[in-house]
C-alpha cells in the first residue's frame, strides 16, 4: 500500500491517532465473537500527505482479552 501511495506522490507524512475503550458496535461484535455491550480497544489512525490531503484512514477494534501492547521509548 505504501509503495503505491509513494508512486502516486501521496505518501503520508503526518499522522493523527486516537485510542479509546468503547462498547463494541453490533457489527464488529459479530466479527469478534463478542456480545453487544462488551468493551474493546478502538484505534483510529489518519495519515496526511505533504499537501495536507487525507490519504489514509484506519479503524481497528481489538478484544481486550486478546491484546498485548509493547511501547519502545528508545526512539
């Protein structure tokens, strides 16, 4: 995906991210084998090209009992 975006001059260069704990939406509950009302981790990721155009939008729903996060602060 990024190779294609780069070839079209629309490589994302700045990003906005959102993280929330929310009740799983009905449709996603079916996909994740959860009951409506259970909570999930929700991530929203938005990427912008150098000219400010929105070129990437991703939503992720992650079961709280299946998640593991690793944060590397060594830059």
